[in-house]
C-alpha cells in the first residue's frame, strides 16, 4: 500500500532502458519516503522476467503474463494498471515518456482522476504549504519540467490526488544496479481478473520495428552541430570528424529545422538526452532547451565565433573561431595522430 510503482515497458521480453532508469529513480524516491518500490511487467512469455528488474532494488514485481499482452495495446494494459492501482493505492507511478507511456499514462490518470505530468526532467520529494487554506502537505512528488516554451522550470504537485503520476524521457535519469542479488517478492497475477475479454478487441496483425540508425544515446563522444554549421555540407565535416574520433553526430533544433541534419539526431528538451564523456558543440549558441539535453556531459568543448555565446559559460574548453577554420584542422590533426 502507498508505495512507488514503475510501469516497465517491454520489447519482446526485454525490459526497456527507460524503465530501468525509472526504477533507479523510483528506488531513491522510495528510500526518501520510507516505502517500497514495486514494478509492473505485462507481456507474453515472461518466465524469469523479474531477474531483469530486481537488481534495481525492486521489493515487489507484479507480473501479468498472457498471450494478448504483447505487443502493447491500450485497453488491456490500461485495465491492468487501473485495477491494480485500485487495490494497491500507490502514492507515485512513473512511466517512460515513450509512445507507450504517452498513450497509457493519460488513460490511467483520467480513470483514477489523479493528474499526470509529462516529460519531467527531475523528480524530488518535498513539502508544500497552501497558505490559502493554512495546510502543509508533506512528502509530495515534485514533478519538475520546463514550461512556457522552456522559459521557466516549473515544479508541479498533486497535493490531494493519488497516484502522483509522471512520465520521463529515456536518458534523463541514470540507470544504476543497486544490488545484483537484491531479493524481492514476485507476484504472478491472474490476468483475467484484471482484464475483461472485450479489451482484446484490437489485434496487432503486422508489426515493423525499425532499428535505430545510430547510437547517439550511448556514444562516449558526441559532436553536435548547430545553425552556425551553415549547411548540410557543413555537417559532412562533422561526420568526417566523428569517424576519426569514433563519435556520433548530434544537432541543435535550429540545425534540424534548417534541414542540415535528420530529426532523430536532435539533442535537447524536445530531442534526445545524452551523457557522453566528451561533447563538442560546433556553432551552437547554447539555449536552455539545448543545454537540457547535454549538460551532464563529462567534458564540453565549444567551437564558436562568438566569445560570448551562452554555451561557453558551461564549456570546459572554448575554441574561439569559425567552424570552417577549426573543424578541418581538428580532422587533420586526429587523422595524423591516429595513424
Ligand atoms: C519548446 C521548445 C523546445 C525546444 N527544444 C529544443 C531542443 O530540443 N534542442 C535544441 O537544440 N533547441 C530546442 N529549441 C530551440 C532553442 O530555443 C534554440 O532556438 C536552438 O537551440 C538554437 O540552435 P543553435 O544554437 O544551433 O542556433 P543559434 O541560436 O542560431 O546559434 C548559432 C550559433 O552559432 C554561432 N556561429 C554562427 N556562425 C558560426 C561559424 N561560422 N563558426 C562558429 N560558430 C558560428 C553563433 O555565434 C551562435 O552562437 C526549443 C525551443 C522551444 C521553444
């Protein structure tokens, strides 16, 4: 009762990284609240699935295993969460801000009249004083995310309704195993008790899963280009440098909007979040929406012709010059030294 729950997304029988990241965060929140962390896994052929989640400090895994539960469809998964939450009364429920989470979260929260904050960038526990009614609420979930076009960072709370629900994008939280031998309870539910037969009305007949074309999220070195790269040809230079450094290429939204680079390489609030060891920002000014997706990089190098570009304030090294002058020199240098 009143625990922290994480809905774990599956691809086949593999738990998604975003869910493992949320279990890591969920464990920390549960520790602060002095409650348990519980995971929900729903799919087909899930023997032994608990071994994927228990090491993240999960105290209880709810397994729903039935032929109609994979691939994901809205109705059965929503019924599982709604009916389980009516029994378990969680205080917090987290899920990935993925295609599935964005479909499932609002449905569950509207059925339970709970409220939901999408795309949180941070989650904390804190109190809130409602001065109008003279009441202080303790141990609320602070659901923190950029608002008003990224101009402010808002802290959103649900003082009265439960569960407090939030979605978080992949890569925003860090995934960390707590204890490889962590002992938790596994509950295998009778799916028919939670899901009426009519929920299986939608059948997935054919399914195409496109493999990611790059590994931007996991790359140890990211070379990102901005509007200052000037053109698609400018980005070709970045791909050449990336080849020398075994890096991946990312982009700012302005560069993507200008057609210099594909959308799936956009880094930032409305793109991918990256945490590489080295981030080289080329012709990027460093607006808050971009920084939101790369600020946790180990070392940041900025190449910019404006010494006052905002990105320079968070960069470890600044190369003041044009990308046309600096990038070819870097390519030449690394080519020479990698031989
Ligand atoms: C709701 C919302 C969400 C957003 N989400 C994102 C997001 O996810 N990711 C994102 O990146 N942005 C996002 N943005 C847009 C963001 O506000 C900025 O507009 C964008 O990041 C700017 O990209 P930029 O730095 O490449 O371009 P600019 O701001 O135009 O900066 C270009 C930089 O290049 C430098 N430069 C120019 N020519 C050269 C040269 N020849 N050599 C070297 N340097 C040069 C300039 O000095 C400047 O610093 C979002 C905005 C909103 C409102």
